[in-house]
C-alpha cells in the first residue's frame, strides 16, 4: 500500500492490490488502544530477543524449528525454504558448518516498533480504493492483528472500501507460512474475478 504514494491515481501500475494479513492500523484507532498495542509490541520484541539465532548446521536448525513455535505450525515446505534461504553461514569460508539468521534481531524487532509507515499505508486505502480494487485476506485463527485494527482498514466513514475481505480458517497472522495452499487458492479466486472493465482473466 505504501508504494501507492509514488503514483497518481491515473498512472498507478497496479490493476489491483491483494493484502495478506496486513499489520496496518488507523493512527487514531492505534492511539485509542495504545496500551494494548504497547503490550503486544513489548511481548513480540522480547520474544525475538530471546530466540536462538545460531545452530551447528542447517540440519540442526531444521530440527529446532519443527519442534518450536511459531515454526512448528508452518507448512513443512516453508520450514525448508526458511532453513535454506533465511539462514547464512556464520563463517562464509565454511558454508557447511554453523549457520545464523540472515536478519539481525535488531532489524526484526524494528519492524514491530516503526508505526508511522503503517499509518501512512492505511491512509492510502481511502486515496486509491476507488480506482484500484483492494482485496484483504486475513487468517482467522489467533491473529496477531486485532479485530479493531482489521476493522479500521474497512472503515467506510474514512472512505476505506476494500473490494473484498476474506478469512482463511486454517491459519492466523502467519497464514502464508501455515497454509500456503489455502492462501494461493484465495488469491487465484480473486484474480479470476472480472476486472474493472468486466474482462474475465484467463488463468
């Protein structure tokens, strides 16, 4: 959504936009629920700081992930991708030895405490939804994105009118990792709908 700030409504490169479990929220709703937001942010950053980040090798990392939350809830294919592409050798000269996460804990935590871009992205919805269909997909199970946050993205009083809102019952905030097949099926369902000109895609 934030990238739509770079284009005028007449020059946007997007035919439509699909948001999956967007961690976005209206700034006024955020302030009205500031204590709850601060509590959850503190919980997440504390959990990230406590996470293990070094393993003897990729096999050891895989065995660690499949036994612990949140990774143990992921589709096994996603765990394999994470191990192969989300980790790097601790010593580039010995790629088969110890590995660590590619993303430093400081940067991972930073994504949970930088709120202004999420406010800006939310405010873009009312600016572009009349010309660019916006579809939102949520995980229905134990989502980290609270209901009041989700509702703020569809607040008609602010001019936010998504083309569709759907929920996948087999996953939560990490539904992309937990049930990628269900997510891809829902995306395909959206893509197969007639576009703004009434043309039905051939997918």
